[in-house]
C-alpha cells in the first residue's frame, strides 16, 4: 500500500461587503471545509468581526476542518468614503446621498485587487469563489491560473427571469 500524502485543496471565498453576500459565502466555505477543503474567507477588518464568532464556533465543533479569514486593508477615507464604510449596510445610514455613495463604494472595491493578487500568488489556491460585484477578480484568478467561480447572491430563478 502506498503512503501518499494528499494535500487539501484550498478554496478562497471573496464575498461582496454586504451581509446578504457574506453570510452565504461563510456557509459555502463551511460546506467546503466539511468536505475536506481548506477554506479562506477574504474580507476587510470590520466585516471580519461578523465572521469571527461563527467561524470559531464551527472550528470548535469540527476541530479537523480548516477554515479561516484573511483580512485585506480597505482605507475608506483615502478612497473618498466615510470612516468605517466597509459594508453596504453602512451606506444606508446616509439616506440623502446613498446612491452616490453606493457607486463610490462599488468602484472603490477595485482597491482590493492588488491584495487579492498578492494573496493568490503567495498561497497558490486551487480555486476562487468571488462575488459577482468583483468582475476584476476573473482577471486576477486567470493571471495565476486559478479557476474562478462567480457567486450570485440571488436565486437561480431570479437570474433566469432577469437575464
């Protein structure tokens, strides 16, 4: 019998910074981890706080499963956003300018591209599940030969009707 050491596949999950995208991505990451993959969620400091307790609880119940968080810097003020604006939910507090702020926030996420590419280059993951709001993640994954899946936070039925 051969004594092969099988390495876990490593999948990166990169949700858009909104609860409706972060929570389903966490669920997918836990599912992949429960099937033997190493799962890493990529997020910003404020959003990491949402993930820390559920991940810790999951790891306590399943000590053999590998799941973690990689935090990317997101300098809101330098990007022209209000201090602490790392999540779409924050934008709702700015009712009078929420539309402009939403688009500024959306375009500011491209700041994360270089950090994503550095992390991919360093860790050499087997796959990337990135949110539909990060179209530039396709280029980043392709640059390093990493397969990329697009995560849509909406249901398949809605997508069929919408497209």
